[in-house]
C-alpha cells in the first residue's frame, strides 16, 4: 500500500473509533432470513478417496450432499458431465454442500490445499462450487466449462422499506482465467432476475475480484423495489475450466433502511426518589438511579394542565426502571409489562394520587423532537412501540401527530368507556403499530403521547418507540440507508477504501464511479449527520474532516492503470 494511502486509512479508522465512543447507538437491523447449511444431512464421499493429507478423511460417511436446504433449488442442469462416470468428479458437479474440513482435506495435493483452509469464517457445512476439483477426473475442462446455479426459497420482505434490504454472506473465492461469480435477485417469483453482484477473474475488468478474497464477509444492496413482498436470490458460478472455486456460508438478508427514528429512554439521567419510599419490597428510598422527569434530548414534557401536588415521581410523564416502578405498588399488574426494559416512560395517575394534590385530573403530554421525513414515501410512515396499559374510570390516552408545524391530528385514542368506539381493554404487555398516514410533501413531524383525565385510575407505560417508513431516496453518504450519515457509514467506506469493481452505494461508492476513494469521503463529510452550512461540527465530525483534509493533501488517487 502506498504510505500516503495508509495514512488516510489510519485517520479514517481513528474517526470510526472516536465516533464509536461518542455514539449513543445506531438504527436497528432486522434479519429477514438466514442460512448456515448446518442442518443438511451429509452422505459419504463417492470418488474422492485420495489426497486426504493430514485430515485422513478419505472415507467420510458425512462428507457432502447435493441436496440444498428446504425450498432451495440446486440447478445442475447445465453441468455437462452429469451421468458420465469417467468425466467430472461427482462430488463437485455443480454446487455441493460439504463438511468444510473434508473439502480442505481431499483437495490437499502435495501438502497444499489451494488456500481453502483460509476460509475460517465458514463453519461446519458450507456451500461450494469447485472447478479445480471437478476437473480431476477425465479432464472435462478440455471439452467445456462448469456452470452451476443455486437459488434460495422465496424470502419474505415484510417490513423492509424500499431499497433497504441487504444480502450478507461469508465467502472464499479465488480467481483464474474466465471463471466468474454472480448474484441475482428476483422480485416476481423467479420470472426475471436482476444482477446485483458480479466477480470476474480478469484483472482488467471493472468487476475483477482479486486473489486476496479467501475469507471475506460480503454485503450487497438488493435494491428491493416499493411493494416487493418476496425475493429469490440466485448464486451463479460460470465459465470455469480447471480454475479455482467459490465457497459461501452464513447467508443472511436483513434491512435497516426503514428506521426513521428510535428511542428506548435508556440514555436519560436518573436521580434518587423524592417521595415514594413505602409499599416496596425493595425500598427505593436510597437508590440513586430511581427516576427522572427529564426526557431524552430534544423531547419535551408539557405538564401545564397538571394540578399542583401529588406524588412528585408521577407528576406527569416520568422515566424510571420498570422494576422500581413495580416495587412501588406491587401486585397491581405493572409487573406484566415485560416488553419494557431498563428504563420506560410512565404516566401513572394511580400512584400520583397517593399524595394530596390540588383539584383536577392528571393531564400530561410527551412530545418527540421534530422527526425528518426526508426521502420517506407518502403514506408509509408507521409508529411502533411497546405498551403497558390498564384501563379504569375517565382515564384516556392519545397519540397525535403534527406535520411541518400544522395542527395536530389524532392517530390513536384509548379510553375506559365500554360503550365508546375508543374503548381499550386491559393490555399490560402489548406491541402496538399505528399508521401515521404521512401526507405527500411533509418534511417533518412531531408525535405527542397524551395521558388525560387520570385521577386515581390506572396507568400507561411505553418503551421501544420506533418510526419506520419506505425510503424513496437516501441522503448522500448514507451507506446503510438508515437515514443518518454517521459512524456506521464511515465504517462501510473505510472497509472498502480504494476498492473498485463491484462496489456500490452500500460499500461507500456515493458518486457511482465504481471506486471508493476521497471523492466519496468528501460526499460523506459534506452530509455528516445532516449538518447545515456553517454549523459547528461535533468532535467526531472534526476527526472525519481531518481524514478528508489528509485525503485532499494526498490528492485524488486512482489505481494504477485506471
């Protein structure tokens, strides 16, 4: 590596480390599908008895199979040696699923294994297509080439916002001659496929995948369109003679791009209790981290309609560990809210009324900061949260949303009136989803959680608030599509620094020139966490800017010959 390039990467790594220490979290990632092939039933070897080397597994009763996972398709129809006992090693006619160590062992020839043993990320059974081993019987490469395709079962895309799905897998690849690998995806049941990854062995190709790729973790953006409900992935190996191999393991499809905002209240500063010492199995009176009325940064609590007095811990929305809330009044159902963890938001008129207060009822409102809807398709924003609710008396809870400062619109109302269309029975441990119906053109929104007319009634507790929506576009520099240009995007860019051929948005190629370099770093820095022109950068951003300056000092580089 050029020493100047090394310096750039070191500063970028420093930026990632600094930002990791300063960050308070990142968008949640949801796994839609995973497969590690370890559930397959393997059978004995067929032709491969020799060259087992130090492993000594010439006759392994659980060596390999051509049978893929349930619902998958192992398409070997184009393997021209099938059925010919004298041409083509049968274990390697197309995609095979084999004990990794047996594969390494039988490929040993004179003490070498072609670097197959470097695939340490592959564990147990791995999926393999190996043209080098296939050609060991009858020299089929003199007649034709090996082509094989493997298809997944349909993968549900439920919950994945448009363009948010990512394929990840561990890979062991060595290039040679004309051998190439592809990954395609179909969103119409397999009628048509679009290519999302291509590796070639030609070092002059823009899709060249080099010979330092025997133990990689690969991420590929799947470009899932709006409305896609299922995806089928196809792994292809093409035009291979007596070349090398491709092995994969730990295949996973996930998404995070639909997360607009999340809050679990775990970052609020807790303090000691003020009044609530009694009725607790574990007395909270001397616990220093019992509760707070201070909401998360940017959030507000409006208690202007609250009467004076009452138990101070519960005078309006409070934030407290659920176990301490439970011990303040045991045996009343609060312990059933197990979805609430670490710190939860609580409006509890039952506890508030345990101390004298002025005439009136409990009315408290908790509002989010303004949440950006940039790039979110109209009508797709949803609110998800965990809720602990007990109903009684005149207690009512509401959620309203205001778009771009307009009058709030109510999107949820629960009350205790059994004759009301808004009646809500006790639901002490529920996950709730609310369609927010964001209108076209809305740039931002504020959500308000209201607890109204409570007076020695019951309570409402919430936790794990998440806003999701289908993204129609991504902010420049947002490699993972989570709506924020942050340390995770720096990490993606740093991991693919100066790579070319097969790199895309998810790898940090933001200007679509098939190269991850200082031009892409400049795009990321210019959009760091949505900073406005003239804004004072945070310390983590200053480190990033230092990396950018260093890259500028070294000049814009291209690979040799580019």
